């Protein structure tokens, strides 16, 4: 009777989905090949060649995903603030503009969601043993 070799326990690792930017957990097939499935958008990616597996290992080094996501959030927040400013400028003073109000409400909801995610990432960077936490916080405060 032949038994399967024991696979080493791997810490959870994530990679930014190249389609939507959300974090996708890296998993391993029965043949120990890495793959990931992005839950939000449904993208599946399978890495089969040694070169791709090696490059994937470089992308999953601690905190790379968090830093990349922080920068993406900051860029998006900047764009949202600009769009909100444009909407406020376009609103008529003495009448209602339902389309603009709906757009403004949606943008404000997205801004709130992104700010919450940014705060969660900041808390991750504050965990004990994270020497990169200060670096992450300085990037979020500088874009403020």
C-alpha cells in the first residue's frame, strides 16, 4: 500500500487578482502546483511551469500585497474625491438633480468602503513582528 507524501504546511499567501485587484488566496493542487481563484470576480489561474512558480514566490513575499493594495486604494480615493468635487460643482443651487444625487451617494458609499479597507490594512501592519508597518503607515498618511 502506497501512501501520499506529506505536504508541508504553507502559511496563507495571497496575490492581487490581475482582473479586479482583490486578494486571491494561493492554493496548491494534488500535484503541488500553485493556483488561485478570485472569489469576487471568479477568475481562475493555474501556474504550471517552473519559471511561473518561481515568479509567484517572489510576489507572495510578506506585505507586498498589502502595500500594493494600499497604493491602489489611495489612487482610487483620489479619483473618487475628484469625481465628487465635479458632481458638487455640477449640482444646481436651487433645484434637485436626482441623477447627480444618486451618483454622489454611490461614490460616497464606495469611498467609505475603501476607507474601511484601508483601516483594516493599517491594523494588519500594526501587528507585532511586522517591521514594515511603519513604512505602510507613512505611505497612507502622505497621500491623506
